[in-house]
């Protein structure tokens, strides 16, 4: 299926204007390995111009809009995104390699983020504080000013939605640096935002390399807040850069999220979640449920049912809408193959296939399930970011918690049990930013605050909570006698 764009992808968008960058980067279709377009290779100078344009927007037309007016613009963006959902889905499927159906869900989630933050824009209020006689004291929620947004390639639309949506709702002016592997829907989004009447400079977009445009944005002295989603190693660099400028940073990093299955669980209900939550987007999901912990009494049964599920799965080109697409790049495929090479001491419990007509140049890996992992095994500890899950047994509740909490990460966890007291107990004791009881992911949950503990990062995006992160609090104390 050809890539049909209604914008020139080899451009940056700064101060409401499109312009060509000095150099370009190739855009690969991961389903075929072919180069299908070129995007701008934004430079430090482009980032500097974008920050200047954002600052001008904050000081100008964008900064003067009421919260309600900001919300109306976000609502219009959401409507345009929803109207182009099929086009956006096709672009994302070709660019990221995710099956069309999943790409369509991402496009609709982007529209929903705009709708949610449109409604939220004028709902965050300050407080009055009882104080000494003769004083009136109140707080104001204000935007940081210029916010930088560095986005990865796995869910560009969803991550732009949750981060740029909340930042704009609070009145910040944004500079967005999408991932070099997948920038096309970010460009489409900027075009739609302009069409919806977003004032010039409120959103600026500079595609480019992480070590060039990304590093320049995270180190920029006139950026007042950074939102970063990506790997732990890059997150550490971004946080160090933010520290030098003494600005707040939200880090959404990786995970090794467990699902805990107790012997009394409703397995018929749990089973699709156990597998799908691990394999969505070919496992390239920060919140992928990559560890399945099962109480010993039902361990063999769960492994055998998951194996059967795996054997029925097929990876193929994104537009063929198979169960899984390819991985994003040859590099990512090599990383996953490296992990598969470490699994000789595990039991290969189930494996899907690669479609026979999948193009040879695509980056396919058959979904693979390993059983009998020990909690300390590297495949049970490290984020693989591919279609690989490990299953391991536990003896009792204490053992389950010890294993579940026993990695450096803490993003998401799930508990499957019909014992309500146990579910609530575990929800408290699991170290994770989100805990699901008898479900996983809750349909994406635009409304649900999301973020990590430990090496999964800090700060919260999504839901109303994100508005606190994208604003700063000012206390006003008046003495009137
Ligand atoms: P990455 O860190 O390589 O890249 C992410 C972004 O950072 C890209 O835009 C990249 O260009 C930019 N970048 C790279 N080097 C930079 C630098 N020196 N300075 C500033 N920016 C730089 O990550 P990735 O491989 O693209 O994404 C995979 C990782 O992201 C996984 O670990 C995954 O778990 C994580 N992730 C987390 C979430 C979440 O919400 N917690 C969501 C998606 C992905």
C-alpha cells in the first residue's frame, strides 16, 4: 500500500510555518525494509528557533487565550484527528509496522486525548488558604512556559496526545521532537493542529536525531519543563540535562511488568490478557506484561493454554493486519535476537509463526513464550522490547510479591484472583504506577494517571493528574488589615 501524505514530510514546523531543514533522514517501512520517504534532520539551530517561537507564542496570542478558548481549540484538533483516523492509521502502520487495527486505535486515542484535555483545560483551579487575620491567600495554577516533548517510536500518536495535549491545555507552548524512526504522524498532527486554529508557535515540531535535536532540546536554557518517554539510558541523559537547567522533568521509561495469576483466577477471562498484553505492538510497549507469574497449582495448565494461544499467532506486514507486525528496525530485531540467544536454559513453551509471504526485508520475529524462568534470569529481569514473554511459578502470596517487586522497574502490574481481599492487599504492596485487578490496561485509559516507580521513571501523565505536572503553583498572599 503506497504512502500517501498530504504534507511534505521533510520539513520542520516552527512558529506556524513549515520550512525545509538543512539535511534529511530516510524513513524505513519496517514491514518491507524499504525507504518510503525522507524527514527533516532538525539541528540545534532549528531547536533554538522553535524555542524562540514557543516563547513568543506564550508572550503573545497563545498566552492571552482563556483556558476555555484553549479547550475549544483542542476540541477542534480532536475532531480533525478523528475525521482523519483512517489516514493517520495507515501512515502509522507503514511507519511503525503495527497492524492497521492497532494503528487505528492509536489514532482514535489521540483524538480522545484532545477531547479529554479540551474538557479539562478550564477545570484545574487554585485554592484559598485560611491564614492570619488580615490576609487573603490563594494559589494560582500557571503554565511552566516552554515545554519540551521527546517522544519514542512505539506509540507516537498516543504519547503526543497525552503529553502535548495536557501541556497545551495548561497553556504551555510546546517544542516536540518525535523519534527519528517514526515522525510521520507527528507531522500530520502538527498540520491538523494548525488547520484547527492553534495559534502560531503554540506547537513547534522538529524531527531529527536524538543526539542532535533531542540533546539540543533537553539542554536548552529557555525550556522550562521536559517530558521524556523512551529508554532508561536516554532518560538519564535527559534528566542530567534538566538538572543543569534546574527544570522539572517527567520520565516515562521502561518496564518489566508482571501479571500474577492465582489458583482461584478465572482463567478463561485472564488468558487473552495474559498473552495480548505481552505481545501488543510486537511487545514493543513500555507497559508490556512480559512476566507471567502463576501459582504452582495451576502453573502447568496456564503454560499449556498460553502455548496453544502462541501457536495460533502470526506475524506479518502491518497492512495485512496479522496478530503482530514486524519490529521497528534491524537494530531492534538484533537486540531481541540477542535475548533469544540467552534462553538455552529455559523451556521453549510456545512459538507462533512468521507469515510465509512476509517481505524478506521486514524485521519479523516469531512470538516466543518461555517457561520455567527463575526470577533472576536476564529474560525475567531486563526489558526485551520484543514479542517474548516468560512464565514462572510462585508458591504463595509472599513469594508472588517478592518476585513481582524483584526487578529494577515498576510500571504496571496485574493480579488475577477471585479473592477480593487478596486483590486489594496486593494492589497496595505491588511496586508499580498502575495496578490492574482482573484486567490489564483497561482499554488504554486516557483518563487514568500513568507513570512509573523505580527505573520506570517518575512523574505522571494521562488523566487529570497530568495537568499538575504541566503547571506550576504560585501562592499569592495579600495583606489588607
Ligand atoms: P530512546 O531513548 O532511544 O529514544 C526516545 C527518544 O529520545 C527519541 O525521540 C530519540 O530521538 C530521543 N533521544 C535519543 N537520544 C537522545 C539524547 N541523547 N538526548 C535527547 N533525546 C534523545 O528510546 P526508544 O528505543 O526509541 O524507545 C524504547 C524505550 O522507550 C523502551 O525502553 C520503552 O520502555 C520506553 N517507553 C516508555 C514508555 C512509557 O510511557 N513509560 C512509552 C513508550 C516507550
